[in-house]
C-alpha cells in the first residue's frame, strides 16, 4: 500500500529559513499541524521581531489550526514570541517543553519584557500577566517518554546538549515521523553532555545548521586561547567584557575562568550580571540530572556552580579603575547591561571584548565582529527613580557616535553542532530526507551538497515563508491469515526468504483500523458476500480445411503435445477444456475453411489463457491427425 504523506515545513520568516534569527516552523504530518519553536528576532524592534502568523491564518485564533506547539529550549530566538502567539494572537492548545525549559523560559521572557517595555517604553508587547497565562498552557516533557497528544499524534523528547533542558523531538502520526533537532551540540562540554538520539529513521530530519561549514578546532585549543587573551588583557591593566546569555555558555566560561584564577592565583575581580546568576545556579542545582557525568559525580562534595572568584556585578563597578572581567547579559549586545558597559569601555584600546557566540544581523555584536569602528546608536541614559530603572533619550542628543578602539575577539564557545556534528547525527538517526534550517543560505548550500553526496538522501533548505513537501511511501503492517499461508505453502515453490519480498494473492480486509490479508473464501464468509465469476473471452481466427469437429480434435492433439502436466479434456458437448479454459470452434457456410475459435477463461487462469490465444494464433502444425 502506498500512503502519501505531506510534511510541509513552512518556515515563517527568520530563523527557521535561511538565516539565524528566530525559529518558527510549521509541520503538517498525517493531517496534524505542529508548530516547532516560536522565537523572536533580536535584530529588530518592529513587527519583524515576531514570526508572521498570517501564514497559518489571516484572521482568528490559532487554536483551530494547530494540534500542538513544541519548544525545543529556552533561548529567546526559540521561545521569545510564545506569549505574543498564545495571548495576543490567540492559542489555547497544549505547549510542550522539558521541565528545565518550563522553569527558565518565563524568567528570560520577563527579563526581556522589562528591558523592552519598562526601560525602552515600547508598546505592542506582551505583559507579565500574559507570560504567566501562557505558561499555564505548558505541558512538561520528560526525556524518552512517549507523550500521546491525541489518539493519533505522539511526541518523544531526546537529550540535545546545547543548554540546560534543550531537547530534540520526534513527532509521530501512524508510521510517519519527523525529528526536529532545535539547537544541539554533538560534543560534551564542562557542564552538559552530548546530544543523543536512537536509530529512529524518520521520514524527515529537520536540523539547525548555524555552523554548517565550520569544523571547529579542538575545544582545548580554543579554551587555552581564551584564557591567554583574558590573562594578557588583565595583566596590562585592561578590562574584559564577555557578553553572554544568562544560562548556557555563561556557566561553561565561568567554570573555565574559576579554575584558571584558582590555579594562577589571580587577583583581578570577575563579575557577573546580578540577579540572573543566582537564579541560573539554582536551576542547575535543581536539574542536576540534565548536566554531564562529572558534575553529577562531584555534586555531593562540591557544587560546580558556586564560584569563589566570581562576584555579583553592580553598575557602578564599570567605572572602577584597574583590570576586571565582566560577564554581562545579553549576548549579542542588542540591549541591557552588556551594551551599557560596552559604551563605557569601547574607547580604550587596553580593553577587550570577547564574543563567545553567534550574533544575529542588525545587533551591535554583529557590527563590531564585522570590523565596524564607528557606531551610530541611540544615546539612552539609564535613570533610576528608586523603584525601577528607565532608559530615556536626553533632549536634543538622541544619537550617539561611538568610536570602537577596544580589541574585538570572536571565539566560538557556541554549543551548536558543527558540520561534523550534523553528519554524525544523520548517521545516528538515519533519516530518509533532510531539511536544514537556522543557518545562512551560502553555508547551508555547501552542507546540503555534502549530505546529498555522502548519504544519497534528498536535502532541502527552504527560505522563510517557503513550504517543502516530502512524499513518503510508508510501510503498512498487514496481518496474514494462517489459512492463506498454508495455501501458499501447499502451492509449492521455495520457502519464503525473510529478506526478499514475496507476492501473496489474497483479499485485503480493512476493519477497525487494522489490515488483514485472508483467502477469498474467508473474506466472502466474513463479509457475507456471494462470489461472482468473471470470465474473459477471446476470438482467434484460424485457416483449417477440415470440418469443425475435426479442427477441434486437431487442436486437442496439438495442446496435448505442447502442454505437459495440464488437465486437457475433449468433452462430448463439442468443446475442449484446458484447466478452466473452454475452447469452441465455429465457421460460416460462406467460408467453411475460416474457423473462429472462442476461448473463455476465469481470471485465475489469465496467464494460461493469454498463452493459449497466442499459441493458437500461430495456427496448427501440418500432419496433425484428428481423433
């Protein structure tokens, strides 16, 4: 049986298509619609920051169109538009994410809302209450647990590394399946393990491709280089700014610097953006099972996330003289504390900024990594009114021209899979088709060719707003009745080889969502039907100067000599029978030598009937005696 399945991955705007910014993918499989991730773009402050949900529906809520929403991890480019989607556009169905993601997601959303609304005064943004209402719709997922969304749709989460709680998800409807990786890392690091999935052979594997052409150098070299640069800057009295997101690379680099400071007996202070550190460490303790083996082992004696050398940062420290290292959020320098500190330190060539991860186009981080030495930006001043802080422009001087003199370094400590890692995952899962998202078009093109060459599977890379449809031929399980098997065995022939396909003749019954192949007799009995006999008739013209009964006798003699092992009878009613095939001879008075042979057979003997009609068209051999 061939069942056509359309898996259409419509990638709404940035991130899911051919750039890295915000992820939002719609998958249709077996009549079900699933939204994978719902992120926001850090490089935009207008409508473009959220996905364009008009791809799903022009008017009304999304509940009627979506069966479920799945969030792979807590990074804002994967979950930042969730409250906007569920509360402002309107969606009341289930939202699935892992326990750590469910715990951390609302904290990051609220933090971003504060920066956007409370400090910058932006409108058309979700409120604190909307975040709470959105999180009430969340259903937590455990790793390797199969969750039945409804009677037909099931999902299962696998460990993805990358950040605490990140998961890859398998989506199944019947025998059709899709795996979505979200962001993942195939190499373990200081605090997380490597991504893993079983050989699930999905119809399509949707993989991120942030570092599609990169095969990163060894991690140890990168860490040594990072420590060397930090050490040199601090030794010459400079300040080091490391913009990070609160969870993930931050913990990785904190563990690295903490051990280095301890070993080298360094005295320069290390600071981390306040507030989020305590919460971050609290969640690492809470979800210790999601970290790697080493951390879990040593956790009883010492918590790796309680740092001796790293202290909470206060804004006033940025003006302190002398060297220091500061981890500040957010990671792309698009707002917040990291941007404030950058403005203060950018003019001094003694200082250094180390960008440890990917920066989206449009952000300050992206601009300085591309070598921009002069930056135009809003001159927002942070004013405290005792209770909260508000950013506002000073009258008449809303633009600030900033000269970048500090050293800019990019070191990928990003927890994304590189080209080697992506190929490794394909070997693990063995997908039938591949779809690349969350990457840059040129790099994806390179990887696409590599995948198609090495694995001989189709690889797609849809642009934003584009739909990819994959048609599959799924295996449909069919039960076979014992009677039919016995009959097939009785017909002789070699015993079936489990590795080779074998044709079975029977009647396929579809009942109660299951398929059975049975003998025709059993099917008629079960369904209470009468058997209809189908017969095929064929006319063959033959030149023979004998009488009709003699011609029939000659045909009988001829067939007896040609067909060995068949039952051939010459019946008194003036017909010859070969198995179920009846042969009659007639001629007209005008042309007595032109005989018309009528051959009639039932469908079971179709092959033999065709053979006989071809044989008799050739005529009868001379010298045949009639009986």
